[in-house]
């Protein structure tokens, strides 16, 4: 197992010592870069301001790149599933069948890919776009008015629909193909093996895997950062503890750091038990609790409003998808253009960077649990079904919040709440105090399990990358080390610049991996073309 040809997609693993079974170069370089970030952020007074300035430059220069790249990933995934020959290709041996049941498979994929964000934004996303979106800026609809509901959902679905899941899908699909069809290790460098030739192939492979680990740490760091903020609001709502929220209505640093520690300890324990035990068990629990929460909103929320928003939202989204996926607004002297550019940077570009930063983690995890699925099955499970699930959440939970505002019952209480507190504000307006308490407790538990699932899946994926794709290599001390490192990144950036610092690091850090994704797609399409006669025989 130790040394092999990097051009074939494999990597050098240590025979003995602390890093036995791992690539020392990848492990040390990724840890070193993250340690430098932590030290710099914690010792520099200008760290938060510098990150913010670099973020502004990154968005202004690369906004078109983010828009076009993500749209291309989505389109390629859909075409591969729809094309008869490629759609039948099995991610595994010709007659191999899936390792996990459909329910367990979807639960793990959905929980790792979106669970925390869905809880955080199920209310906030529709509400924020109900207040302001490009159609409001252009004068096509009015803020907080009934004529803006459909536009609010159109833009909401853009950020949680086919485009982001296409980013996950193309990476997971290409890794699964090269690993299960060409018998290469399940790691980020494998899909790039046709493009990596010559003496520099091993170095290039190490750089790619290191970039993937860095993107994973950053992506899960932002997700947990936003998640613990909502978690703190939930604990404050059900416990009434004064120290959790400060005078400005924001969670205190102490509350956030404590929440991060609790989540990372739990996730490290879960990751130590592996995919089949800890992660699958938590993922199934997530799905059950999610359906219970949705059922409560169906029973007590704006059900008729949600049904109408679901169907009209999907229709409006599909019609506007080509335009929304390719339009880039550049800031200029015109105030409308400035407002559109600012909105796109704050929302769409931020989201595309977030999804891309999360892609090596989720993509590898999707490929890990999708062996034996056809490309068509995979796209349905990794793109179509998760998109519909997100639509359902936003229409039922977010629709209830919008209906409360439209009816005047909320009277601005939801729209004026902090983003991470809007779910709990909605619950308190929807139910009497006792019912609101129990539903808030359920939401906090679900948020905790989703956060733990995201974190433990990330730790597992990082170890898989560092071990050259050897998913059977299981060393608890490395699981603990990466749990500590992720904890350090999140707590440092939260204490230095809060969520804005996490946001800046992610938008900047996602850029290099977006280029890796493009190369991965080129390599994957090339492999499908070269293997076309073999594939035709197998299907």
C-alpha cells in the first residue's frame, strides 16, 4: 500500500510512524496552512478588516466566474442523467447493487449536504427575499407586499435548488466513477489522473488534495458558525439564560464558543465510530426529526399558503432559471446597478462560494455512500430529490413566516429578528407558550444532530483524503486531531470577526477549488468518452 504511481490517481502513504497509512505531505501541509491562519487571525488586529477587503476584491473580480462555473456544473449533471447511454452507467461493477437502502442513502446525503443550512435559512431566506430581492430593486414588485411572494421564492429556490446540488453532484459522480469503475482510490486527485502526467503528477495530486482539505475545513467552519448562532438563540429561547445573548440581541462569544465545543466533541465521538454506525444512525435520526418538525408546521402553519407557494415557486423558478443562473450584475455609477451588484455579492456569490467550499467534503461523502447507483439514480438522489426537499421546507416553514407577516400577526417581529433567531420567532408567534416551548426544543435537538452530522462527516472525509482514499484506514487519534483543528478555526474566526470573518475566509478559500472542479469535469467527460465502448458493453 505505501508507494504508487501518482499519475494513476494513487498516492504515497507512510509505512510506519505517527502517519502510518496517511500521506504525510498532505497532512502536514494542510495542518500547517490552517495553523498559520489561526495564528495570524488571533494575533493581528487588522485580520478581520483585511479579510473583508480581500473578500470585496474577490467578489468584484470573480463574480462572473462563480456564476458561469456553477451553472455549467448543474447543466452537465442533468445532461449526463438525461442522455440514455451515460444515464445507465453504474458507479461500480456492472451488476453491483447499492450498499445502503434508499432511505439511509438519502438521509446521509441530505444531512451532510444541507441539513444545518436548511434549518437556519428555512425561515430567513424567504423572509429576507420577501423584504428585498432583484425584482424589488428593479421595481417589478414591492417589498413586504403580496406581489413579491412569488419573486421571493424564485430567488430562494435559486440558492437551494438544482445549481448548488449540481456542484455536489458533479464532484461526487466523477470521484465515484474513477474509484468504482477504474479502481482508483476514493480521493479528490483520482478524477484528475488523466490530466496529471509526468514527474510533477504526484506534487500536483498532493496540492489538489491539500486544497480539498482546506476547502472542507473552511466550508464546514462557516456552516457550523452559522449553525451555532442559531443553536445559541434556541437555547436562549427555551432556557431564558441571560448570559447567552448580549444587550445588542446577539449571542455572546462565550455562548458561541461553548456551543462549538459541545458540537465538535459530539461529532468527534460520532466520527470515531465510522459511517455505518455513528453517521448513518445520526442521519436517520435527522430525517425522522425533520419530518416531525415539518408535520408540526403542516398542522399549525399556513398549509394552503405553502401548497400554492410550492407549485407556483417551482414554475417561476424553472422559467427564470436560465436567466438567474447566467446574469451578472456589475457595480457602476447607476444606483440600481450598485444595489443589484451588492445584493448578488451578499447572496448569490456568497452562496456559490459556500457550496463550492463544501463540495470536496460533500462530494466525496456522496461518492462514498453511492456505490452501485447508476448515474441517473445518482442525479435523482443527489440533485432532484434534495432540491424538492428544500423547496418543501422553504414553502412550509418560510411560507408560515411570510403569511404571519402578510396577515399582520407578526407585525414586523420576524423581519426585524436576527437571521438566526427568525425560526424561533416564527414558532413563538405560531403556537401558545407551551407548544412553542416543545417545538423550540425539537428544533434545537434537530439543529444539534444536523451540526454533529456535518462535522463528523467532514472529519471522516478529511481522513479519507489524507489517507489516499483508503476508507478502511481508521485511526482515532487523527479523527481527534482534525476535530480539534476544526474547532480551533471556528472559535478563532468567531472571536476575531464573528460570522463576517468566517464568511470572508470562505469566499476567498473557495476560489482555488472551483478551478479544481472545472479540471475534474474536463477529466471526467474525457474518461466517459474514452470508455464509451466499454460502457456500451456493460449496460
